[in-house]
C-alpha cells in the first residue's frame, strides 16, 4: 500500500497535469531567492560594509581594490547562505500549491469519489508555514542528536518520518473530513502513516531532489489516504 502510494506519487511528479505546479514552485522560489539576495546585499553594503571599513580609516588609495574584493567575497557568501535557504523557501512556496496537486490526483485517479475541498488561501498559507516549522523543528532535533554515534541518522528518519507523515496525511484527510475526524483517522492508522512518513523522509534526504518533497509528500499521502479509506469502510471519507 505504502509503496503503491509512493510509486503513484512519483509518477504524478512528471505528469503533464502537474507540470505547471512544478514550474510555478520553481519560478517563485528563484524569484524569492534572487529578491532575498539583492535585499541582503543592499543591507550589507549600506550598513555593515561602512562599519567594517571604519576600522581601517588610513588605508592608502591603492588599497581600494581590497574593498572591491571584499564586496565580491561578501556577495559569494550571501549566495552560499541563500543556498542553505533553498529547501525551506521551496517548502514554504510549495505549500501554497499542495491542493492543486491533490485536485489533479483526485480527479484523474479517483473520479468516482467525491472531490476534496481545497483550503482557502489564508489556511493554506498557515498550513504552508506550519509545514516549514515542522521541517525546521525536525531537523533541529536531529541536529541536536548529530554527535551521538549510531543515533544521528536514525534520529533524522524517525523524527522527520513522524512529523512529515502526520502533517501530510492530515492535509490529505482534511480535504474530505473535518479536522477532528482527520486527526482521529490518522491516529487509527498511525503505524501506516509513520511508515509513509519514513518514505517521505528518505526522499527528503536526497540532495536537489528533495526540493520536490512537498509535492511528492502531498501526492503520496492523498493516494495513501484513499487506499486506507478503501480498506476501512467504517471510517471511509
């Protein structure tokens, strides 16, 4: 069931129906990162750079190239810092389009089921920020355990598996259930949801590819929710 959901979600990433979502996420991510780079560089040159040069007031004129070189190095440093923000920014932006992915999957793969209800923009933004917080929290916990031999890698998968599985399964479930019903349904199938979360955590651990984690996770959990619901008539959405 879990592998089927993962396989279907992977196929969905490259489907023509969801390609537009991918380009939206990629384009907005690049736009935000470029904007951040210019903003941070402008702030550095306007405030921090004059403060640093104040420590060397008596430099000769010929040493002006040092300031130019320092500015270039600072720009490179800012670019590297933005590279670290690439995954969180992508997660935040992709969170706004998760319902688009879910809509495509439900209409194409489950046409006989009642269509799910997408979250309004406000709750969608809140959910996106919440997901970002979950990812950051999970990795902070894993980072704290980094120096414990034999625990760090296991901690990464366990923490992220639990948090990602919970958040994305409830997202999928709340498209056709109330929040309380979605949480109850997730609790009823906690082990399945956790194993699904481990698959998402594995996807998250792959460099570059992990930029697609929110889209993959949303698609996988929509499929998993549908498959679990089909086997649990008493709690079917």
